[in-house]
């Protein structure tokens, strides 16, 4: 199994006449370069959960996710690296053929349990899994320990240089970590990739160490979680062409699109220095038809 390469993380300053014209500096923190499958923030979010599991002598980690979940495959890999057993509780009936993501998870030694959508919604853990040896991690790593891990992400860049930090949001765990790690005069803006997920604000607030301000944008979901259209695909290809940075259609593609659009709409004041957190997620692109993306 390929090692995690934290030394590969870079902060790439983008050269783009459009940003220059607006007098905005844009950099990307490349957490996508840590590993081809274990995407950026997932490892960070898992770190302290796994430490606690080991401390408590739990031998098995169980968690939840969908068929293309970055969190599921990252958990499988992280458990393998730490000599722990892993169980994935997967949304929906067992398919005839597993997704590439679930095949990878299985290869990393994860045992898969399929849960119908109704039970999944209630996060009903099958009795066969729940035992004394089992440590349960919430879906997407949501929780204080996840946020605590995510707050170490900014140690991989010169964080004081930036006026704005932008990230994509699923559960909001990473965003909470970033807000906790940022200073009062930095603005953290999160782009929600779910449609109308207005519980987010409360969910993020409950993970904060202090009463900090942050911004949420709900307008760049492209129809909802993992939904996309031609405009998004065209943009992802164009962004790759311009900046040589690959992105995924569930999170980072929508994030880059949003930041560019917000700059066009003069959301950021002239002179802003923006840091975009690229969390990878590229493995999820394997669910798209071949040839749609140019990388
Ligand atoms: C999981 C993920 C996110 C969102 O992280 P949350 O902490 O759940 O908000 C963003 N980008 C990518 C690529 C991800 O895999």
C-alpha cells in the first residue's frame, strides 16, 4: 500500500490574469497530493478518533458512508495502516457489482454491511457489529475529534499570510477545525455541496472552541450532493487546463467554481489573499463516464 506523503503538500500560487485584474491573490493548499485514494482532509479527521480507539483497546472501527464515499475508503486504509479491523456500514442495498471505492475499501480489509436507506437514515447499527471491541466513528468523521484533527491542516502552510480561507463543506467538520485554527481577522468561507443543508450553521457552531464568525454559502451545490451538469464539467476541465490542478465533481470542483464566481462578483475586497483548501476526493471521479474529464 502506498504511503501517505505529507511532504508532497504544497501551497500553489495561481497565475491568472483574471485574478490579477481583480487584485486578488489565490493559492491552493494541495492536500490532494497526499495519496491517490485517501483524500486530503479524511486522514486529518480520523487521526484523533483512531488514537482514542487504540487507547480504549478497541480492535475494530465501524463507520458509515455511501458507495463512493471518500470517508469509507480512507477509514479502511487508515485502519489497515494502524493494524485495526474496519467495518463499513454502507447506504443502500448490496449492488450486483461493487463500486470501485468499495472494492478498494474491501482490498484494504474492510468488512462491508449494506443497510437499507431507511435504517441508514437512523444510523441503525446492525447487532452483529456492535460489541465491546467496536469503536464507532460518525458518518464523515463529524464530531469534536474530527474537527480537532482538521485544525492541524493549516500547519502545512504559511497560514498568517492569508486574509481568506475557502473550503468545501460536507459535514462541516473540516470547516469547524479551520475556523478554530484561524485568527480573528481571517475570514473562513465554506461552500456547501449539499442542497439546502441549513442545519450546517448549528452543526459547525457546536464544534467551535470559541464563538467565532464564519461564512456559509449555499448557492453552489449544482442540484445537490454529487449532482453535476455540463457547466461544472466544462469548468473542471478548464481549471485543469489553466492551472494543472485536477478536481473532483462532488467537492473541489464546486469549490473552485464558487471561488472564481465570488471573485467575479466582487465578494472579496481588492487586495485579498485567498487560500483554497483542496481536499482531493479525486477517487470519486471514477463514478463518472470515461472521457468526461480530460485528466
Ligand atoms: C469530505 C470532503 C470534504 C468535506 O469535509 P467535511 O468535513 O465533511 O465538511 C471536502 N472536500 C473533499 C474532497 C472531501 O472528501
